[in-house]
């Protein structure tokens, strides 16, 4: 079976997860710039972090689900983790 050259995400939350998981940085690829810029703006405005339902996202002939997330990883932990992320250029001020 051949995998496609392009990773697809069905919604903004999934795009954000995909881009944030890139070891080269969330905005390394041009396709990630719009969803990540939208994320930064949303978080600045106090909006919640977007979600991605991996069970219904465009997974290839299957589904993934993180059943451990809700039991062992709180939303508060995610916010604290995000607060530690410094966007390029912001740490130089």
C-alpha cells in the first residue's frame, strides 16, 4: 500500500495538531502558516485551544483515538505547556 505524499487534516484543530507536531517548527511549511497564525490570534483573544476528533478526522482507512487523554492529561496542563512555547523572535525582547 502506498501512502500519499500529502498529509491531510479535515478541520482546523487537526491542522493545528499536525503543524505543532512538526519537529522543524509549526510554521516551517507554508501550508501550516494560516492555521497556526489563526491559532496564535485565537489564543491571544482568550479563545480555547482547538480540538481534533481523531476518530472522525481524515485518517487513512482507520481511526485513532486517545482514550488516555481525558483520564491523565488535563486541559490545564495543556495550557501551561502552551504558555511555555515561545514563538520565534518573541524571546529576544
